C-alpha cells in the first residue's frame, strides 16, 4: 500500500503550493525551493501520543500535510514532518532531544536508517529577519525532520520515559518484531 498517495496541504495559513501533490515528498525552504530527503541514519523520535502497541503494529500516523520546513522548525502545527535527534538526549540541562520531547510517561522510538532533512544545514542563513538572515529557530537541537508517517517496519525499538533523580531516563527498551533491518 502506497502511503504517499496524493495529499494536498489544506491549511489556509500555510505558504505551501497546495496544488502540488506530495507523491515524492519534498520540503519547502523559506526561498520556496523544494528539496528532497537525504539519508540521515538512525534517529530517535519522542512522543507522548503513541504507545508501542500502536507504533509497532500500525506505525506513527500522519499529522499534517504542510511541507514548509521553517514552519515545522518554528513548532508549527499541521506539518508533514516529525522532528528526530541523533541520540535520545541532546542536552539534559537544556532539555533537548527526543526524550524531552516525549517527557515523563511518554515514549522514545529508535528509528532505523531514515531519510529526512537536516534543519540546521538547510535553514542556516536562509531565514529572513529585519537584520539580515539567520537559521533554524532552535539551534543546537541537532534536529533532522522525517516524514510524519512512520511505518512500523522503520521502528527498531521503543522505551518509556521516566523521571530520574536529576534528569529524565529511559526504562528498558522493547524490541519491535515488525522492524525490518535494512543493513
């Protein structure tokens, strides 16, 4: 089943060209340029909305159709992307990374061999401001965005997030029997 069927952006606040179907998903840069995904390796995604029973059987559902990468990076709702990090925690003191996006009681999923968009690389020097150009609104997160629809076969394992003595921690990892290793 092709999950990338013709879907159009239906958000009137979005700056996407809603006439372009997203068969070959691309991200829109502030300049309007459309860029394809590249290999970004293994990634971590944190959420409090999808537990392993759902993630391992049906995957993580689509959450929107807007392909504007800056809107996604600015915490915009309804985008076709999900933020991922290279490790479950980027910075404990700063509260950055998949574990902190999930928060205590949520889940972190390890995703295998993903393709996506490196926000810091793609937005650096391309976001217009009154003083010139800047980059991603939240630098230092090491975020790469992936297609919001994550199939069960892409999820290697998941772990619940719990409060530790000082910082958040992960409980024991649960393996996904539906994961299909690409290596």
